[in-house]
């Protein structure tokens, strides 16, 4: 049989300093509830102003030299539509070039959490992290 002692709360123990929540060990589901902070209206306004200036750019994808254009547009928060019809013509050489270009775009935009998707056989879309499809 195990006995548990009841902790007696005195005036002195009430006045003791309690460490803040951030310095406590994480208890997962049993961690103390944290109150939601109010959002800063100025910050929200700036965020909405940034989203107000989104452009959709288009480019015909032909060589690896077109990759910096795509990366710069994603960095600026724009959406890029790429015409891949010239590289997706059924020839093995152009297909390998297209695959190499897409992998380079994917690698260079990974830091920006960009998404890449095939719209149809002739069009590829690259979007910044805040755009979901």
C-alpha cells in the first residue's frame, strides 16, 4: 500500500516565485493551458498589404537559363505559369531537359516552400508557400 502525503499550502509557499511556462518542462497534453494572444492589428494589416501585391507571371520554359527568373518571382511572392510545350514534344532529349529544369526549380525554391504542379501537358505552375492548390 502506498501512502501519499498531502501538500500543505502556507502563506510563505504562496508567495514563492513560480517559474514562467516557457521554463517548465513540456508535459504534452497535460501542459497548462496557454491563453491565446490577441493579434496585432498593424501586423495583420501589413500581412494583408503584402498579399495584395501578388502577380501571376508567365514564361515559356526552354533552357536552364530560365530558372533564375522563376526563382526570383517566387522569392517576390508571385505565381509563375510555365509553358512547357516546346520541351514536352515527345522526344527523349527534350524530356530529359525538361526533367532537369523542373528538378533545378524544385531544388532552388525549396527554401521558399514553393509548390510545383502540372496543370496539363503544356503548362506547369509554381506557387509560393502561402498559395495552396
